[in-house]
């Protein structure tokens, strides 16, 4: 998967750059304010809701990639165990579960000096999130809807391949 797009950028708000990227990829989005941008992206397993929030006072852009699935209350604890195992393996970002609504998501915050971001930074952020979400989605499905334990779901869906076929 590659979402690389050549974009020119010279604006103090990194969401302007994000808007150019999502427009170039023809993704549906809504820019509700100068501080927030929401995007809908179709993946292989799921539709993902990307949310970008810019805090100029902190020079931080928060990014969330939410799954289009809710965790039922009776599976909440098991999903938290699975999240802990998945997050141990993460180098960039982390997976989270919203206690209020059972929404699963990938999250990452980026410190941006004076709000300056590059198109490569934004593209990598989105690409990593979508690749990681696609990679772990089957584990959540095995656990939530397949009745597997966290260990079984992790083992079934997170097989690392090695060598060549």
C-alpha cells in the first residue's frame, strides 16, 4: 500500500497539508475547524475513521485511526489483554480502547516544531496506521466475534512470516 502524493506545503497549520493529502487520494473528509479533520478510508478488512487534531499551543498533532467496530462489554477485559500484548510489539503509536463507547483505535501524537510537517511525515503516519490496523484487525475479530482467548487470537492473527515462497 502506498499513499504517497507529491504536495507542496508552506503553511503553519499541518492540517492544511493533511487536507491536501486526503484530497489527492480522493478520500471523503470533513474539516470542521482549523483544529480538526476527519477522514473515512476503506481498508481490506474494515472502514477506518481517521481523525487529526492540531494543538498549536503545544505544537502537537494527535492522530487516531478508529475501527468501524465496537467491543461489547462482556469482551472488554479480554480486548484490553490483547491490546497489551499487541502494544508490546509496537514501535510507533499504540492501540487503545475507548472505555465510553468500546471503540478500538490506533493512536499517535506527533510533536511538530512550530507546526511544520512534511508530506512524508503525514504519509508515513497514515500508512503505518492503516498497515497496523489491517494487521491486527483479524485478531480482534477472532477475540470479539470468534470466541477466542486473547492468546489464541494473537497467535491466530499475528503470525510473522519468514523466508520466501
